[in-house]
């Protein structure tokens, strides 16, 4: 009985250490800076971010051969040091264009993979704010209420008649909620940050 109890306590202790270690790991924060500012901003490890690589332009003296690229990597923040930014990559987006043509490609990664970027090649990073996500949900629910709930709730199922006043009473605040939610969503949707190495 004592051995059994001791074994259970040992397993529970190991699990608690693992749990504390994982929690501590997720609480790790990395310092970035707001664009054109020395004001620091901290992001937690695991935060979903978009990494914008510096656009490369190849100019050979002819406007037709000037290629502009847009290269974005989406992933979970893994690590940041004075040399590299590392993410657990989710997807990659590449756009190449000149005066006459363009090419776009998106690659989604289904296998866990870490990618590191030299910080001098990073233009900025972008992430979705918590407030932006909340306002996006509010806008979506309000729009759903306007399009589906209001019409269904306005039908008198006993006689098949449509109650216009009830529809307006439900749809009006829902529509206002969706408009306000969308406005606030686009106001708070994303933030852009830059990396300044500590040198």
C-alpha cells in the first residue's frame, strides 16, 4: 500500500513539474518595438505572427525588368535573439510582380517545422490583437442575427404572416452591432512591430 501511494505521488509530482515547465515556457515574452518608435512591446511565445521579409527589387535599367516581391511567413513565435527570429511555420506567401506580369503562391505547411530568419532581412512583423478578434466575433454574430435570426423570429408560424415591426426591432440593433463591430475590428485588427537588435 505504501509503495502504491508513493508511486502515485511520484507520478503526480512529475506531471506537476511538466505542467509548470510548459506554463513557464508559454509565459516567455520577447521584446519588439512599435514602428518608428523606441517604445517596447512584448509578445508571448507561441503568439501567431506574420513575418514580412524585406522586399527585393532587381533593377537592370529597364522598367519592364524591375521585379518587386512580397514575402510573408505565418507562424507561432518560437524565439527571438540578437541575430535570428524563429517561428513554427504555418504558411508562406510569395508575390512577384513587374510592370507586365505577376505571380502569387501560397504554401500551407501541415508538418511541424521551425524556420529562422536573420533579423536584418525582416521588414516588420504583424499580429492580430485580442481586441480585434473579439470585435470580429461580435461583428460576425451581429451579422448572423441580422441575416438569419431576425427574419426567422419575425415569422408567425401559426398563420404564416411576417411581422415587419418585430423584424425591424431585432434587425436594427443587430445591424448597428455588426457595423460597430466591423469598424472596431478594422481599427484594432492588426498591429505592426519591428525588431531592434540589442547591440
